[in-house]
């Protein structure tokens, strides 16, 4: 009896395993059927692969409904088929959602994947004995036909468009400033099916997804992004007859058929479009609000352009850039992009069940049990990170004052959870005020001074998030936050330095905080970062120095550390943004005290040529600063020449005055001799 029960159990387990495999196969086919829109160089191959796989669905359905057990050999073949379908699903998804440019450039690897998957599918189908499984004759014939098609496809190597590959390869290996012929760009736009703004936007998002997945922008992806910009410029400047829908084009208000090329600084790095509502993320990069919000809501925690980890997901409006874009639009006869309407109200709130969960966590937070407090703070930290609804729900439930109380805890993990939960809550704009009102700033500063490195990093990020509101800059500055931020900038981890830098930059926008930062020794720390051989903090250090150089104490401190040679070096070989900030510092140094000395040093360093190059090819602000310096240096040279001319004239006049006296003395001497 026991032996019979064991055998029955084995058969039941085998049947369950077979059923599970069939269910998995059906799910895989359904997912593959849902993938569509293969608009790229491999459309034929992707469509054929998808169509053949979908024809296998009736076999799986009949196997699911059959009462006969599936033989073990057939189950093993089906498991192999399931693995092949998973591989096919990944490839098809790449064909639907991946970068079209990447797919063409990687043609050898893509075709190799096609061959591998086709071979796997053919081998798996070949191992299924159709006489051993319970399927109808019609389905059997259909599956045998699909098997034959896979067998033929395995032995045949399809070729892609060689002209498209040649065009893409040659363009990607060109220098960034090389001119690309319009016929080539037109061919690429048409063959890659990137004729509308929507197509270009999708390609841009696909490239950014690739960067986020790899964690490193890489030279190849940078070149692909540059090519995409070239194609977009071409598409936007073509007449609508080319095939681009009018609704997708950017047409100037005066109705001409050509559109001026949008400067790169005014484009969103994600959508490649002219920005209407530019916002700054914690790395200092600017994006269109709509697209960076979608990026963050998709679960990304990195900056799309630099791939640096975001210290917070706060978005700061870039009013200066918005104004510059409006001026550019006006100068080019275009209507500036309209700001999307925002009510400021939450789109939705958490459910009753989620609210009950939050309330339960708050009870634990209020308890005297350290374990309960630690675990509750950790859960609230994660919930607040997830989405806006949770941030609203947690704040409305009264969590903020309870979390503030935990900032003074001796337990390291509890303190880390509490300050990070406040950071995540502060992402929602209306919570910033609640956090300030709850008296959180002194507690956050306490963590910044005495917490673990992770807690200090997140405390700095929280202060940055809160300082987005102008009145909070004053409160934070008066709380004693600036000296520990300067210390973190000096001795923190790489992430800690980034968080401290973004917080200090934002706080020092307020004039009253600049003197506090200078007195805390920030200029000395900035010089250390600027002379660091790795240069990891060069961008941030120059940005902070530029903002402090407008303050008298800041200017004096920069002079004291003899920063001028370093600034000259940056203007010669730095990035466009760093050149801009270095020039801004020099403009302030060359005003007021020691002006003549600094201008003379710049003249000795031969800075006229690098500054003239900046005027021609720098950023907009960089051009203005370079022009100011050139004007100061030209005026200085003119004054110097004038002074030299006056000195020379005085010397000559003195020589002429001296001459008659000498002559009369010579005459008297001669007369005396004669006598």
C-alpha cells in the first residue's frame, strides 16, 4: 500500500511539474504576442520570429486541457523550449524598446543572437515526439511547419541594409564638430524611422535606459547621443514635405519653413527638446521637469547625463535658464514653450489599508522599545522613497515630529533611518514646510556633526532639499549647518562630498550665508579639491567658488590662497562649464583691490587668446564673463601704454631741461681757460 502511495505521489509531482512548464510556456507566448512595433533595421527578422512563436500557442493550450500525462522526455524538451522562449522574449523586447542606432551598429552581435535563439528553438522542437503528446492533427501539422521554418532559418543567414550600417559607422567615427552631409542625415532619419519628434524622443529615452543599465555612459553611447542630436537638428530644420508631421515640428511664429538650431544648453538631455520648465537635479544637471519626473518615477536613482547617484530627488526650478530660453526664442521669432499647468495638489492619496499600516508604524515609532523604533523608522524610510502618495500619507499621519525626535538618538541605525526618512519626505514640496515647522533643522545639523558617514551624507542631502525654499536658506544658515557641511566637503566619502557641495552651493545663493562659509574655511577646502589630481570634485568646487567670489570676504580669501594660476589653468583646458565659473571668479578678482596686479598676471600668462576663444565658443554666461575680462585687460593695457608714454615724455623733458645748464657750464669753463 505504501509503495502504491509513493508511486502516486511521484506521478502527481511529475504532472504538477509538467503543468507548471506548460503554464510558463503559455505566459511566455502571451508576453511575446504583446511585444510589437519593430520599427528598425531588423523588422523582418523580429516579425518572423514573433509570428513563428505565436503559432506554437495552440499546442500549449491543448496540452493544458489534455487529461493525458506528458511523458518525462517531452517535459524535458518543453523545459528546453521554455528557456529558448525566454531568450527570444529578451531579444524581441530589445527590438521593440531598444535603441535603433545601437541595433544597427551591433548588427553582428544581434544577428548572432538571432541564429542562437533560432537554433535553440529548432533543437527543442526537434526533441518533442508529437506522437507521445495529446494534441490534434491540425495543431501537430502547424507545429511541424513551424519547426521546418526554424530549421530553414537556422541554415540561412539574413543580411541587413549594408548602406545603413556604413552610413552609421562612418558618422559615429567622425569628430563632434565634423560636418555631416544632408543626404546622409536624410537617409539615416528615413531608414531608422526617426522622422518625428516622438520617434526621436523614444530613441533618446532608449539610449538613456542603456546608460542607466550599464552605469557608465561610455564613448560609444556618447557618440550615439551626438548622432541623435544631429538627426534631430536635421529633422527640425526640414520642410514638412519631407514627411515629418506638422504637429511634431517646431515652427517659428513668423511662419518660415526653417527653424534655428536650438543650442545644446537649452535642450533637455532626455527628450532633446527645447526646455519650457527646466529644473535642476542634485548633480547640478538641468532637465525638462516632465521627463526627469518620468525618469525618477520609473525607479531610477541616477542622473541620466552623468550617471552619478542622486543625493535626493528634489527638483529645483532653473529660473535663470528659463529666462535665457525666453530671450533666445524672442530673438529668433519663436514663441517660448508654455509651462504645463500644475495645481500643486496631489494626484492621489494612499488607500485606507496603507494609511492603517502607516498609523501602526507611528505607534511603534512612539514606543520606548528601541527595536520597534528602529524597524518602524526603516520601514517609513522605504515607504517614503517609493512614491508621492506615500510621502503625503506619512506626513499627514503625523510622522515628521516623531522622526525629528529620533535624530538625537544614540543608536546609529535609528538615526540613519530617521534622517533618511525626512530626506525622502522632503521630496514632496509641501512637506518641506512641515519639516521646518517641526524644528527639524537643529536635529539634522546634530546628525551632520556627529552621525555615521551615511547619516551625515543624508543629513547634507536633506538640508539641500529643504534649502530649495528661499526662506529656509536663512533658517539653515543660522542653525550652524555651514561649518559641518564644509567639514564633510573636506573629509567625507565621495558621495558625502557631493552632498555637502550641493547643499553649500544652494545655501550660498543667499548673500548672508556666504560670509559664514568663508569663515568656516571653505575656500581652503575648495582649493584642495581643485588641486586634487583625480579632479572628481572640480565642477562643484568651481561652482561654489564662483558664487562666493561676489562676496568681499570670499574675494579676499580666494586672493589669500593664490587661486589665480589654477583658474588660468582651467580656462586653458577645462570643460565649458568650468571655464565659465573660473572666468566668473576672475572677473570678481579683477575688480577692486589688487586689480592692477591680477590683470598684470593675466597679461603675463598670455590669457588674451584663451579668453577670445571663450568669447567665440564658450557657454552663454562664459562668453559674457570672458568678454568682461578682455575689456578689463584691454583697458589695463591702454592705461599701461599711456603711463609708459607719459614716463618717457617726462624723461625726455628732464633731459632737455638739463642740456642748457650743461652747455653754459662748458662755455664758462672754456672762458676761464682762455683767461
